[in-house]
C-alpha cells in the first residue's frame, strides 16, 4: 500500500496495493476534526471514489500497514510501518501459513500541521518526515537554526529496534499462544486477540472501534487490505531442519522449530525504572515464551512465563554492581500478589513459580517476602499455585553451569509439575487438539533475564524431550535439533535483555555451546559495565517513550474517531456520572512535626521534618534507621489503642534526608487502594542537596486520587523569596510515574514545615501570642501574605489558625526561645489542602515538648467516588440503543436528555422567601440547631490524637480550651440567634472581602 496527502483540507490517503492477492481496491482516508488534536475523521472508500490526481506521495516506500493514531505535543500523527522483513513461517504444515514479519522502520505523518513534512520527501525513497533529512534542508537553505526534533522521534527509535513483530499475509493472531488459537470455535477475527501483548493497543484502539462500526462486508474488505496491524514486542525465531528418516522410507523428515516470546505492555519499562507489580497484578518484564515444534504430522507447543517478583519493590538512586532493593509496601502487597496469581491461574489453569534469587541480603529479603505471600495466596488458590526456590548463583559457584542443568531437572517439584502440566499437541492437518498443556512454570530472578533465560532453556528442552519420547524417540539424539534449540534460546535471551536492560544477555555462550569459555566470560563483563551505564543514564528517555506509546502518560489524550452517535453517548455518560457510581465518606488524619533531630517516638504522626540531624554525613548518606524506628513505634501505638476495631498497616513511606512521609491505612482498605507511588524533590543548594525539599506519596482510593506532600522550606526570617522559590521548584519539579504531577490529583494535602514567619518585632509577637490575639498575628503572617499575592499555594485552603505559633520553644518547656538568638515565634508548621470533596473537621496543634516545634494535625472528611463499571456499560448500551432507534425528526440531544437510568430523584425542599425559609421548621425554630457534644471522641480515644499518657515524659494534656475546640468542630454549629424571624443571618463575606474591611477599619 502507498501513502498520499492533499492540502486544504489536509488529508492523508492510505491506498491498498493493487498487486496484493485478493486485496480490494480500497482507500483509508484520514483527516483531523476541526480544532482538535485528538479527534480524527476516518473514511473507508472505494478507490474510484477518491481523486488522487493532485495528491502527493509522502514516501515512495511501500507501506506495510498502519499501527494507529497518536496525539503528541498538540499534534495528531498517523503511524505506519515503512520497512519490515519476513522472519519465517512458524507452522509450514498448518492449513494456513503463520508467517511473521519483523519491523525495522516506521513513519509518523502529521494530520494537523505541515510543520513536520519533509521538504525533500518528494521522490526520495528513503525520506521520512521530520527526521534527519530536515537538518540537511535547514543547512542547505542557509539557516543556522537546527531543525526541531520530530515529536515522534523517541517513538520511532523505540519501534525501529527490531524487537517488534506482526503477522503477515494471511493474517493470524500472533498475540495468542497455539493452544488458545486452535481451540477457538470461529476462524480468525481481527478483534479477538490477547490484549496483554498487543503493544499498539492504545494507538490502534480508535481504528479497531471504527472497524467494529462497519457493516460485515466492509469489515471483511478492510481486513483483506491489511490496513490495521497488531504488533507484539519480544522475539520470534524460526529454523527449519532435517531429522532422521522414519524406518518405512528413506526420506528425511523436515521439521520447523520456532520460538515466540511475547512481552507484556501493561507494566512496561526499563530495568531500574520498572520493577515488581502494580495494583492490578501486572508484573514488570512479564514474558510469555512459546516453543513450537512442527512436522507434517503434528504440531507441538510448550509455554512458559517469566516476570518480576510480584511485590511492590524498587531500586532507587545510582545502581552499579550491587543491588539496593527496597520493598516499598511490605504490609500491603498481598492484594496485588493475589491478583497476579489469580490472573495466571485463570489464563493457564495452574502455575508453579521457580525463584532463582540468591541468599545475599537484598535478594534474600525478596525471597522471604515472596514465600510469605505465596503461603497466604495458597489459602485462596489452593494447589493450583506453588513455589520452588533455587539459588542459581550458589549452584554455579559450587558445580558450574553444568550442575544447574542437572539440578533443575532433578528437583522433585519441577519433575512432578512437568508431568502434571504436560504440553499441547494438535494434528498438523486439521488443527484438532490431541493433548492440552494444563499449567505453566513461572520463572524469575532479579531482572528475569540471564538466570531466567538459562533455566527456561532447560525446561523447554526437558518438555520437548518428553514429547519426542512419545512421537519419535530417535530424534532425542539429534545434534542439529539441540544446536538450533540452544541458538534460538540464546537469541531470545539477547533480544529480551536488550529491551529491558540495553545489552545482550549474560551466560548465552553456555546456552549456545553447552560450555563456559574465556571469550564468554569477557563478553559478560563488558555487558555488565554497559548495562550499568545505560540503565543509570539513558533509560529515562526510553521509559518516557514507552509510556507515551502505551498511553501511560497522564497528560495524554487518546485519539478518537468522529462518530456523532458515540460522541453523544460519551458526553451523556460523563454528565450522568451519579447514575453509575456511588460515593462514601472516609476520614483522613494528617499531621506534621519538625523533630529537631530527636528520635524518641511515643505517638502517631504522618509527616516529619528533621527526622535526622541535617549534618553533611546525613545529607550524603541518609540513615533510614530513624524512620524505621518511628514506623514501628507508630504501628505499635495504634495496635495498643483501646477499643481497637481494626488494624492499621504502613502502606508506604519515603524519606529525603530529614524529611519523611508515612501513610498508614486500615488493613481492610488495601484491596481498594491502588497506584501507590512515592517520590521526592530536593531544593537545598539549588536542587543539589536534600537538606531541604519535599516528599510526596500519591494513591487512588477507589476512583478518587489523593496526593500527600510533606516539605521543609528554606529557613531564615527574611528569606520569603527563597521559600516562595522552594514551593515553585517543588510544584514544577516533583513528578510521579507516567507523567503525573501534584496537579493531577482530585485531593492534595500539604503537611509541611514551611518556615514562613511573622513580620512583627519579637516582643510584640510574644505579647500577642500570650494574649491569644491570633488575628493580629495572622495579619503579619508571611505565608498568608504570599497566598494573598498568589505567589504560593494558589487555590489552596487552610483551616482557621486558632492555636499559638508552633515555633520556636525551649526543649521540654512551654517557653518560647530564650537562647541567645531569641527567634521570633511563628506558625512555621502548616497544613494546606485543595479538593472539592475535602471537608476540614479539625485543625489544631499538640503539646509535645521533646522538640522546639509543636506538632500540627488536621482531620479531614473526604468523599470518595466508586464507579460501577458494569452499570456504566449498561447505561452506555441503553443510550446507544436508544439513539440508534431515533425517530425521524427527533432531536438527538433532547432524546439523550430525556433518557433515565434510575427513577430515584432526591426530594428537595421548597425555595426560601421573605415569608419563610426551608431551614426554619417546627423542629428547628428560627434555624437553631442544638449541638450534641459528646464527652468521648468518635475515634474511641482521647480528643487530641497526639496526646500521650499522663505518665509520659514527652507531653502534657492539652488545655481545656483546645479540647472544647476539638469537640465543637465535630458537632453541628448553631447559628447566631437572629434579630428577626423573617430571615436567617447572611453568610460571612469571602476571605478577601473580610480582610479589606478589616484593613479599612
């Protein structure tokens, strides 16, 4: 097929080749919808309906197919394959060929702008818009300005590495294993595939939806033209070999040995950027590898999988040849672990995991956690899952690589499950299944590369030998068979390693030749050094390209194809969210405390500053032990609280030198809290030092997102500009995975030592504080002034400051600083928040005397949204069916508005007037509500969550005024007695207006 374009309006034409066998004369037409960078108009027309007289051929290369549509940098691009070669036919004896092509180059052509058109592309057989040729054009035209990089250049580099494959003519489902394909009742259908392995699923989705809306005849013609390509990433290798002839005749048997590895994309990424599991049970570096052995009589298939240890763990900072591993959610990994193995059992019927991690400290910690989680998962999944641990490195040190080959095949659990799982076999001519594979081995090491590939090669050979024992025993002794088998597995290891780690695999010399050589040792050493450099310094750009390709970036908008009916239904669904979702209340407690380097925890808190002394040694290499002590103490305190009805667990914690953030949740909520991530950003010494900065943790609770941040801004009374700069640096520089930032969340809560001071003289501040004249102090508060000037925290709220300044005290006393410096008291410790569904119930401080700061805490009530996806799908179907049956003359928008999914309507009171108000009734005359103040906190403990026991040496009980405030804030507030009975008092003026009136008085 060929690609043309026309201007006015800008239109791209993908024209089916007339030379292709059984290909209809059809054209796929693309153009952008008006004023949109994420909606396209697509038409499927006969060639005689399209006038290509003035159309320009964008490239003289033959286009192999379309990968999809993607919106990047405010532009929309069509992705097409411009270069590919055939790898081979994986099943020559099949009724229909199953050939595979390897992608070598792709082109991205803009639908919205001519900026990325290559001026030299006309008639140039190797030109591609927006890439290297543009630099030549700029230089030839005398311009000294370098050509701008094409927005899709990272994607082109990613896809053109030779690791992407697709099924060639005739089309077949390359994403699904042999056993699944042959057991399907229907013939090949482009819409049926294994979505775990189709890498362009995100950018092809709009075209797949367009295909589904065509009538059956057009859909069939679209498939025959092969416009749409579904691509996998991984490795495909095919070799054909002659095997000894059967005794009945002297003709050698021709067999085809193929290896297909399908890399999962749902947790895709590079080595140090993507580890472990996500909340949906998707693992990093998850690969399904299938060995296919085909003759003219039978087709054999054997499937294995590999994947990262399915726990929440990561490796932060510069990684060299040692592995600094952190299990980030040790108490909250079980739900994701269970989802992962439940998904594998659903897909493969049974799973036996082989863990190849060693006994060194970091790997041993992962192994121990893996075993504990497996035992818990077995309570639900029974004997369909199991685990065998085998220390690969220890075995190699003792007996060399040869001993691993022997030991793996002798392991009792491996032998038993090899017999139990079996393999898949079908008749070559009819595809009728003879035997099915009833389970898979799941192998892992740390990276799931070198050790894993080595052991999977052994398992593949063992299973193939079992098959040959039944079919042709003499072929077991064929040297060429095992030579080709080893070569395919070595190439497979190299390919998967280049994708994940940037270099070829280690140990492949033994896989190829069966022995360890000096050249192999030197090659492995070179690869290790290259990996360390690539993974630490080059992988971030590659990770960004992967996230862009699979649609992980939070700022991305998926391209849709204009369709009036479906677009109307989509808008209607968005407007009717309450009909397919519910909400529930949750209570969030947040607290911040600058510990001044102290380490005697006796109470519960969330955000800390100066958890360690801010010394040069701590800045260079932070001691995590203090954070661990606080974590243990807080958990222990919560477990020992009276009238305990539920347990809390540490969901996630993170530390940046002295700044630390801990998130604890009820244990039963871990199954509905997902996508928990932590990050930090330095602001000290212009971003080079972590003595100042911020730590952030984000999570999704059902379908509502939360972002918690604790920070430590620049110190010094007069350094307001520096503090403002710290805030802006954090907001602009603190990022989570997949492009998420602070503003990406429904609810954001800062709990920080902001270090903003009070601009009054020392004596005046102390006098006003002793008099509890908070309004006068607040008028001179640096943070409030900065917020009013919109210099920081624009859009955020803070509760009323009805407590004394929290800094700076003499240790162990209630006296403000009496040292030589005599610092001015200030509200340095603050909690600020933003979110439409956040309701502040309590904002106060705790009388803890072991630091020069007082801790500040707040309690929020938040509304959490829960979307019922089944109900949403039902509503979508109802709307679609109703729209498609619209009567002539009936307006679409009016019909959609008239549709109802539920008959429950809230009963609203009559509107208020001068004669009467809806809140003025017999039960509440004049709108007065009498508060019911309880002596006991609703949380089953003391009113102030920071209170210690009376015998504690760290604190004393709060004052009675604070205790009354706490209870009053949780009870309904009674309005002031009105002077007339005709109407209630007016609402208070906005904050800005109130300040204006105060300043005038």
